[in-house]
C-alpha cells in the first residue's frame, strides 16, 4: 500500500449536460473543486478542441487552479495541470506538464522541447507534484501492458496510467494480475479504467501508487472521493 495515494482526475467536458458554454463552465468548476480537494494531477483531455480553444481553456484552468491553491493556503495540496499530448499548449499556458499516449513521442523528446536545445533539467520520476520545480515538466504516459510500463520507466516518465484495469468500451480489461506485474517497474503506476470506490483498494493492494479516473472524480463530490481514497 502506498504511504500516500496519488490521485489523477482526467477531464471529459462532453460528459457534462448542456451546450458547449455550459459544459465548459461545469468543467472549470470541477477543476476548481478537484484542486481545492487536493487531487495531485489533472489532465486536460479535451482532444476535440482546436488549438486556440484548447489553449484558452487550459489558460483558464491554470488560473483557476492557482486561485484554488491560494485559498487552501497549503503547499501540501498543490495540483499539477497536464495537457493531453500537446507540449506546445502546455508551454504556452505554463502548465506543469503533459500526458502522452502510449504511441506518442518519448518523454525525452518532451523534456528536450521543454528545456530547449540545451537539454538541461532533471527528471522528477516518482516525485509528488507539489515537490517538482515549475521548470521540470511532469510527464505522464498511458500504458496498456507491463512491457509499456517498463519502457516508460526507461524513458524517465514521471508516472504512468495503466489501463484498462477493470473495464473500457471496446477494450479487454487487463485485470489486477497485469496491474501487479506493471507495478514492479521502477515508476509510480496509477490504476485507470473502471475504477470505483469499491475496487480502488484492490488496485492499491497490488502495488498501484494511486488512482486515475474520469467518472469517479467528475460524477461525484470530489472532496468526498479524495477523503475516502486516502482514508
């Protein structure tokens, strides 16, 4: 069991009711709620948005997270914002890092782009978001097999989201055995895919460093979910 369960909220504004304006407002409210509740990482995963709209949303999300953290007045509750697969947008809005697909560019390529051609900077693998320097990008990677997790660790990702553990539409669940194998790699592994309060504990028992989810955080009182997962 991890000493402190890492928590990762992955956004999906399309799951909210209403038109685009209402969904955007509800998403930003949920991001604020997650930051105030002490979620470690938030991935802005709005892949359908054009670059300009994504950048505008990401910039507003960053401002909301900063405001939420000022209200908490606690360094222990720092939340890092990651942009899905768009290093350019992450740099433009001064986000904390990015989340890469399993077939995306390597973490080394991201780090080189982040720090410029000098290649300076250090890897923050395994370090909680609140302890990372703003100059050092958080780099998360989606993985679907223990082999991909090992590869992400070798490329010095910060952490991985291993999915789907339990269920995902049109995808066969990997299961707890595969998750346990993935957790043997030298990198924090967060369980993703069909995670509920009922099965989250079993993921932590087999070695997961934390929980990643869309619906678990987005469809519920986030503060209550955080309290139960860390209780």
